[in-house]
């Protein structure tokens, strides 16, 4: 039977929420490498991952078209959508180098945010896997948890953050768990404690990604932007919800 996967980065590597297209069967795991997700025994037909896929040679205002398409949807949560710089900046060896490269490969010139650069190893890992083998790329989709929750919330921006100044915000977590439950995700998974190597927020985000994996599998998810651009390696640059 078919499995789907929602994937989010975490301190231990990647937290994965494996779900069936329907029903309450679920498996939650932390895997050290993104390639392990694709090679897992569940063989997920759809992998919805919270990481930028497709890197531009030059970045425009606000990053890629994908970031610019979803930010207006999120209200106060739009700061969670980081601007993706050029491929060369993502592959730079250090933050100062990334900023220098980004200034030369963006219009208008713009440095890389520290938050985005902290994600660069994850971005490079996924990028390398998808460029190495075209078959996995066909089942891997870029998603964003806050855009997923926007979709699950009736296309309304959430009014509660997950964290405030780095500290967990209880009402925000309760709101997100409620949306996941209402979307039909397995109650045991929604209420579960995260496995070693991941935090509670990581688990909620992986489940939100899994909810979009179900939508993609049912062919009811939409890409942002609707006219999906591709990078120089043919990888799509769109956020799905």
C-alpha cells in the first residue's frame, strides 16, 4: 500500500511523518540524511519537504517567485518565508562569502539572511540528491509549514505564532494541532512526543508537510506561483499547498 511523507529539518537531520493517503496509520522517524527518506522501506510516493528546491542563478527582489507568491498570504507570519539567494550564494563556504556572492548575484544587490544561511547545508543536501537522479525529483515537492497551515485554516493566515522570541508559544501550538486534527491527520501522531533528535515544533511542521503530501497525492494541491519556473538544472521552483 502507498505511503506519503512530510519532512522537516531538525537537529538530528530530518524528521519524517509517514502517512497513508487515508486513515490513521502513521510512522514518525528521524533520519540522518535526506537520501534515507527516499530509500526508506515505506518508499513514499510523495515527499513534501520544507526546504527550498530549485535555486536561481540570480535572485530578484524578495528572492524567488515562490517566496513572493506566498508571503502576502501569511499576514504576520510572512517573516517565516526567507528569501532564497542565488545557487552560488547557497554553496558559499562561509556566511561572509555567501553575502559577498549574493550581492553580486541579486537584483537589487542584497546579502543573505543569517536564518537562510543556517539552512544552506540542508538546501545543498536536497539539491544534490535531486540533481543526481531525476526519478526522485518527480516525487519530491517543496512545501512550507506556515503556507500549509494557511491552507488548513481555510486559506486564512494564522493569528498565533509558534514561538515568541525563541520561546515556545502554547496557544500557537494548540492552534496548529487543532488544524492538523481537523484535517484528518492521525490523532496519535498529532498528540505524539517527537522522537530523539527533533523538537515538538519540528514534528508539527513535518505533519503539516504530510497534510500537503496528501493534497498533492489527491491532485488538489496548487503550486505558488501557478506558472512554475525551473532552475538551470530543470528543478521546479514552487511552494505547494
